[in-house]
C-alpha cells in the first residue's frame, strides 16, 4: 500500500533540466563573463582579471536564480545560453582585436 503519490516523470525531468541549466549553464555564463571583463576592462591586466573573477560569482548567482524563477525549463535554458553566446562573441572579438 502506497502512502504517498509520486511526482510525475515530466515534473522530475523539468526540475532536473533546470538544475542542469543552473549548474552547467551558470558556470559557462560566469566563466565567459569573467573572460569578457578581463579582456575589455580598461585597467591593468591583473586588476581586470581579479575584477572579472570576483564578478563571476555574481553572474553565477544570477544564473541560478534565473533558472529556478522561470516558468519553464526551456526559458531557463534560453535565459542562460543567450547571454553566454553574447559573452562568447565579445570574448572572441576581444581576442581577435588583441592579435591584430
């Protein structure tokens, strides 16, 4: 005899997807934001790297909060991957400009 009803598989999958978006996508977004800040801040290289690394914690926190505040897992993934793509583009441009 079951005492509790189990949660539907779709709900469990949605929560798992949000958790993966928060952990993996948040880490990706935070690291790319740190790289962008290190490349684009108009300070000394050491100060830019320290500022980028310290601010990456804020970006990671915001990504995790975003993933669990969204209505759907799809929106959580989009909300993490779109800024990550923007940061990756800015980092690529920064590296390209440094080489030329």
